[in-house]
C-alpha cells in the first residue's frame, strides 16, 4: 500500500503545482492586459500683437500743408499732404508697438507704387528688413512726402502711396 500512497501524493503535488501555475499565469495576464491611459495637455500662453499705435507730423518744410488730419488703425496709417511748390515736404512718424509677448522682426517693407515719376516722392526710413521689435517695445517708421525740387510742374498732381511693413516672429 505504500506505493499507492506515494502515487496519490505525487498526483496531488502535480495538481497543486498546476493550479498554482495557472493562478500565476492568470494574475500575470490580468496585470499585463490592463489598459493604460496617458492623458496630457499643452497650453500656449504667448500672444502676438504688433500694430500701429500712433502717427504724428514730425517735420514740415516750406508751404506743405495737411489736407486732412492723419489717422490710423492697428494696421493702417493715413495722411494727406498738400504741396504747393518744389521743395515742399512733410514727414510723419508712425509708431509701431509690440504689445504681445513674442519678439518680432521686420521681414519686409513694401512701398507701392515704387516709381517717382510724378515729381512727388516718398522716402521711408527708421526700420529695415531684419530690424527686431522686442515684446513691449516700439519702432518708428518715418515717411516723408515731398515735391522733388528738381522738377517743374509735374504732369500728375496727386500720388498715393502704400507702405507695408511686414513683421514675423523673431526666432
């Protein structure tokens, strides 16, 4: 009878080991098959706000006059100058402010029309491509409109100009 007891005991050990192995595998599977979720968010707190904040007449030569009061919006400055004789001119200072939190730089300055055929000339100074405008600072663009004093009476008596100063983020 001793042999039977050993065989039954071996069977119980084997069955017990199998049950333990199955339990370990079930627990391992449960642990490894869990769904993991990773949640996150990103927030940009910077602001972009570059625009015109002022326009003033800064110089007047000879008999030049303001036909209308200069005005501006955040993207446009407007003025109308009357010239009565060669050598007349008027200069305006246009303030561009960076009230955002990102630094900006001038990417281009476009003057339209670029020709000076009418005897009325426009000169734009103060900033150039590559000029940096740090957050919280200002740049000043000087626009001078003048009657070229080397010409007589021009054939065209009115000339409108558009000056576009393009800014991009300074990286």
